């Protein structure tokens, strides 16, 4: 079956319509996004040996119809021991690649959303139980595995330390990121986001709290950035030039003496030189000692600072739930895009409602064309509804 879709028009092309910044297209290399909204990556902890299943089919297809121009597949382990939990998604062998194939085929048939994938390695936070089972480390004797990290420094005092990676281990993980990126490209995925945030492996290298190495991968900021930059370079080299590669970072550890915004700006500057296409600005996750002041859009000032200092395309994330709040972030130039996680689970048509409120348009598959109330009857563009 060939799907038929309405055309998504930028709000600015509609006569008499105020221009919505959120519904202005953005170009990321060869990828044109019709609006500035991304569904943030969200672990589902529901895979079988890293393989996507019926849950992922439902979850991804549902949020592919949110109206967001891009959906980012959850943190996806580049090797089995890089999964946070035994239920985390993977893309490290033919079986994990094959499991995603029918899901992507379905999304392509029913939705116009671009699909990104977040490639990840959990490092010392791997081998944990699912959040709803407590999230604690699972020892190898109880079905877990030996986690690895930059140094043999555990996250929590009562945990067993990870195995410090040697040169062979680093090379294996670099190769695993590359192989997963190649699998993602074979699957026709539109963009790759590297997970450099939330205390997972790349962030563990960046932060002096988790990285106590004395070799060329530890100590100075330049040395701590080395492995994440190597991963970026290696992945960028195998992703075609017309497809974007972004990175999610924690802009601060929220711990005195840890990773902080000035260092994140240095990292962003290095990544910009290497052609990074977006930086997705989050925070925290490396230390249980973090003290976070939560509030609406609490990470936006960090996205703004990185954008101002580097000119990188910046995605703001974190407690962005309100349409006007999102519009203001883009219109005031604080960030170039917004990503929503919990807000999208709560309202899986968030993008529709945002478009309706701001005079934008979204694409929807024909069976849903009768959804908009009368006052938003052109939500899906210029489609004739004569068949009603
Ligand atoms: C269920 C769930 C799973 C998540 N999994 C990931 C993930 O796989 N990768 C990631 O970078 N962040 C993950 N996050 C964090 C979100 O992407 C986002 O950064 C965070 O929730 C703040 O945004 P929000 O306030 O819109 O939820 C997850 C969040 C939730 C709620």
C-alpha cells in the first residue's frame, strides 16, 4: 500500500497567519524538519535480548504520529554489555537489526516523522534492574554482567566497581558504535544521536568524578574529551554526508568539582569544528550527590549558553510541557529545537495541539483526517475534506 499524506506547510506561508517559530522548518544537512519538535529518546526497558518487539511497534508508531517532526529511538546499546538493563534495546547484531526493520517500515508507511536513533553505552551504569524493579546493579551471579568504565570507580559507594577499560576495550567500543551506526544507516534511519549525557559511558569519560585515568584519556579536559570525540569522529565517518549526527550531553554534573557548563562549552566547540549537527542539552546523572534545582525549562539556560558560545544547532530538553513555553524558547533564540519526553507520553498528540494553538500544520494519515475540531479544520493543511 502506498500512503497518501497531506503536505506540511510552514506557518509562515499562510496568508494572514502569524508566523510560529516552533512551526518553522529547520534543515539538518539533507534532512528537512517541518517543525522544531523532537520526541526525546525514552528507554522502554522492554526489549528481548536487545531486540525490539510488539511494545516498540506500538510505542514508536504511536509517537510517530505526535506531530513532532522527529522521533528519536531510545538509548540503544552498541554492545550487549552496554545496555543499562537486560530490557534495553540494542543494535549490535543481525537479530537486533532485523527486529527494528518491520517497525521502521510501518512508521515510514504511516508517518512523515523523521526517525533518529540514540546510540549508547551505559558503561558503569550497565547491568542494572529496570527502574520499576528498583534500578539497582544486578551482580553477574544474578543474571547481570560485569560493567566497564573509564576507571574502576563505582557510581554509588555500595556498588562493585566497573572494570577499567584498556586500549583493547576502547577500540572494541569505538568499533561497536561504528557498526551500530552502519546498521542504523542500513535500516534507513535519518539521523544518529550519540548519548553523551546522564552519566553513561561517554559522560563518564568527560566527568572528573568518574574518570580518574592517568593516561591520555584522563586528567586534563582535553584528555577527558578524547574518547567521546573519537567516537563522534568514527561515527561521523560512516554516516553519509547528507545525514545528521547529533549528541546529547549533560551540561553539568550538578556537583562541585564535576563536569560543568564551561567544560560543556569546550566540548561543544570541539564538536562544532568536527561538523556536529545538533547538541541536545540535558544535565546530571553521573553522581548520586547531584543537587538539581528543578523547574519548568530548567536546562534551557544551559542550551542557550552553549548556542550563544558556539552557534551550534541546539535542542533544549527538560520540563518543557507548555506550547507557549516551547514557542518562546524558539522565538527568543534560546534554542533551535525542543525535545519532549514525559510530555509526549502524557499527550501523544502534543504536536497537533501545539500546531493548533500556534497556527502551524502537521501531517496525519488519512484515517485521522476527521479528528480536528472545526476551529482547527486546516490543521492538516489544505486537504479537501469533501469525502466526509
Ligand atoms: C521513560 C523515560 C525514558 C528515558 N530514556 C532516555 C533515553 O533513552 N535517553 C536519553 O537521553 N534520555 C532519556 N530520558 C530522558 C529524556 O529524554 C529527557 O531528557 C528528560 O525526561 C527530560 O525531559 P522531559 O521533562 O520532557 O521528560 C528518559 C526519560 C523518560 C521519562
